[in-house]
């Protein structure tokens, strides 16, 4: 009888150990699954103002609520090139005039804009960002259309200084007006056609 009792006790103990081991494996599996999900996310460089950060020339943000829907698929890397270039917030508005970044008072801010573009490029390289979501029409981040330099609200064809650098380095550029197209990139495999990033440190 003692032998039977001892065997039952040992069996129960073995079952408890197996149960504990199973729970540990399940926890490890869930952790690995969560890690896998994070690894599957696309790192995307985002103009910080679009995430609600108050870094625009006016000292405000430009929060885009629709980005909340994309957080499960994309890892946002916020960036404000103008702040990274050393410009204060708030600051005088700047537009591109004959290839130079000039503020409304006529001061040339080109070097700060170039510095900010270089820093944004470093972040893109460090986080292996192949996509950027940038503020439309901005002298730093505008892509395809920017203000003409007259401070009259007129748009012309052209790229902001940061957008131009990132585009040359192989990033696919979107603005807040292209969110529908950006959502189509949820499948990481769709990025296979994006060429390998060049060295961002030399620009």
C-alpha cells in the first residue's frame, strides 16, 4: 500500500513538473511570438509633427489620427530635421528659393537644413528604414510639391532638402496624403523591390 501511495505521489509530482514546464514553454512561445511580430514590423521614418510632437515652425504639431491604425504594422521612428539641424522651435517659416532654404526675414538657413537632413539620414540608416512618411509641402520634408519661396502659399514641383536626400538614398517617400498607399505596404514582402540603402553618412 505504501508503495502504491508513493508511486501515486511521485506521479502527481511529475505531472505538476510537466505542467509547470508546459506553462513555461507556453510563456516562452508567446514571448517569441511577440518578438517575431516586432521583428516583422516595417521601420518607418516619420516626421515627428505628424505624430503630434510640437516641433513645427509655429511651435505646434500636425497630428494624424489615422496613424494609430498603422502602429501594429509599422515601427515609427520620429524625426524633425529642422530641430536636428539646430533651429529653434518656434521659428520663422522657411521656404526654398533657388535651391536655398531662406526664412521669411531673408536669413539663409540652408546649412541647418542640410545638417538636419544628414542627421535624419543617419537615423534612417541606423534603424534600416526603407520607407519615410514625411510632412507634405515642407521645405525639409515635402516630396513632389513644395512652396515656391514667395510665402504666398503657392506650390511648385520640387522636394524638401531632407526628402531629396532620403529619396536619393533609396527610401520610398510618402506624405500624410498618401496613407492609403502606405497601408498597402503592410506586407513586408512588398518592399523587396526597394533597392538596398546606400551609405547615408557621406551626404
